[in-house]
C-alpha cells in the first residue's frame, strides 16, 4: 500500500498523460491529451497536460503551487519538483521534471510516447509493470 502514494507523487506531472495512454482508443482522456488524435503523445501534448494540471493545483492562481494547495499525499512530489527548495513549485519546475520523465520514457527517442513506452516507464527508477 505504501507504493501507491509514492508512484502517484513521482508521476504527478505526467498523470494526465499516463491516464490518456492507459485508456487507449480515441475518446475520453486520450482525446484531451492526444490533440492530433494519432494515438501517441508528443512532448508538446504532454507539457500541455502538465500545464492543465498545474493550473488545477494552483488554487489561488498566484503562479505557484505550495504545500497547502496540493493534497497531503504529494509530499514526495514537492521533494522531487521543488528544484530550488523554496516550498513552492512553479510551472517551470514542473515542466522541467516532466521533460526529464518524458525523455526517459521515450525509449526510441522518436519524440512521442506510445502506450508501450509509458507502461515500460512508470516513473523514474521504477521497474516495468508486470502483466
């Protein structure tokens, strides 16, 4: 049970993309992230999802997410994304983490993530999901 909050925290920046890729098909969340409906998620599409997530979490619209705005279970999220350790996460910090995750997940370096690439890269340092 302790692994679930850790996985969620480490992949918050890519949660929207993760859900889209896990769903498959053309509708639902895939349609929201996969803007061109090609069945793959590009870095630009991924970053657009990250920005949407950031805007949802930034409840007071001050341009940063502080620990009071994020759910308590995301303590590791702050540890990972708060690059300057000021207790706040900017969109830039979140995008930097998202780019790092995307690059590691894009195993064939073609600039897009397939469902298979996502499944193989559940998060930094994680093992592939077992079937």
